[in-house]
């Protein structure tokens, strides 16, 4: 990778803060804070359409990988096709803060207050209620196990078992975003107090990862589950997950050091290459093998809030809080 800046891409004026981005085929679909979705190909025109009456708060790829699932502050869960076709999957009186979906099981999970709502085959199947407001949702690679973070820890459930009572992973404090390793061996949460907490399963061994100057809001695992990249510092903090205790007692890698907080991270779908977005709007790539870097985008007016690779790893989509977007071909 060379040190060139943004020579093979296109700039996009999104018109509102990007709250998520996902690739469907050759198009990147940006979810926005004004309720719209913008579909943009690597080349050619863009299409914009209204999906929610208010901000889109959460997004996931639909299990069919041909549509988006979006959650809004209007309490609606929508299925959005790249051509603008809309379908309402569910509706509540609460904000839909988190969504997770999986192609292997066909499960879609949405968080509304204390409830995790499970959908399958285009309709609601059942709900799981938790003691406090849900901080995050994650499904394992097979879409069978659901991790729900909340105050006091994480509740693990069999997503499709309506009568599952839950397996508690306890740790004092408020647990926000949550992620599961590709093989489901590790559960990691972002804590309110600028730290991560993790558990190795099935033993429930506790893992503590701290030293962050800000909260972690973005997680990304490499394809093999050997590395977990995180935001919340002036470089990406990348923890090693090898051996019986994963990162415990080990120092993380810290690629992409700059004088701006990292706000978004995304591993390449097949290589040890990490895309990093910053609070000043800049974005770079770092290759682990030799620490070679490539500047994707220069600083702008707002932090990077959305970052996603195309399935073939040949393009990346970037969106920020100020409404600036980009698609870059590599």
C-alpha cells in the first residue's frame, strides 16, 4: 500500500450524519441521522429515500444479504431494499437502539428498552426481557447464541429458544456495546468507565482490558478471530486473542497513532489490514505485516461514524458525523 491520498474514489455529500453503512453487492448503503438511506455505487449516481420518521439509530445486513434492517427513534424496525422498497418488520413505542442479524440462522434481533425482540421468517417470534436497558446486542457466527449487554454484565441466550432463561455473565457496572468472537469463545463489552471487560467461555473466565482515554464504541474482529480492534484511543487498540486467556497479561498492538481519537475500526474481510477512522474525520489503512499505511481520507468537519469494507475487500465506504461520505477503491 502506498502513501497516496484518496485518488481512486468518490466523495459523497450525504446531507446528514452517517449512523451506519453496509455493502450490498456493488453498492454501499448509508443510514443517516435524518431517517434517509443513500445507496451509492463505486461509480455512477446515488439514490436517496426516506426510511424513518426521525433518525436511524441502528443497522444490520438482513440475513438474505440483499437488504438492510434499520431501527429508528420512531420505534420502527424496517427492511430496506437498495431500490428503496420498504417493509415494516416491527413497531414499538421505544427507540430501536441496537440491531443484530445473521444469515446462518435467519435471526434478526432488535433492542427496545429492556427487551430483545427476536424475528424470524419475516415476523416476530418472541421477546427476552432484561433487568435494565439493553446496552448492546451480538449474535455468534452461527446466529444461535445471542449476547445482550446491560447493567451488571451480559446475558447469553439461545436466540431461537423462546423459553431460554439466560446464562448470566456478571461484572459490576454499566456494559454498553458488546461483541462475540467469530468462534464464540469470547464475549467482550465496552464499559461506561473507559475500559473493556471480557469473558472466556464456557468457563466464564474474566478478562479486563483498560487504559482507554475514551469509551469504546467500535469493535472489529479479524477473520480468524486472532485480533480484536477497538476505538477509544489515539491509535487503534488491537488485542491478541490467542491462547487460553486471550489478551490477559498481553500488550495490545497500537497501529495508526495520531493526535485524534479513533472513532471507527474495520478489519479487511480476508487480510490482516485494518481501516481506522478518527474524530477529526481522517481515515487510514494499516497493514499488520509491515505496518505500511495508506491515507484514505483527510481530516474533515466531524468524526468518522461509519466504516465498512465491500465483500471482496476491494472498496471501502466511509461516513462521518458532518454528513461527508466517501467510497474508495483499492
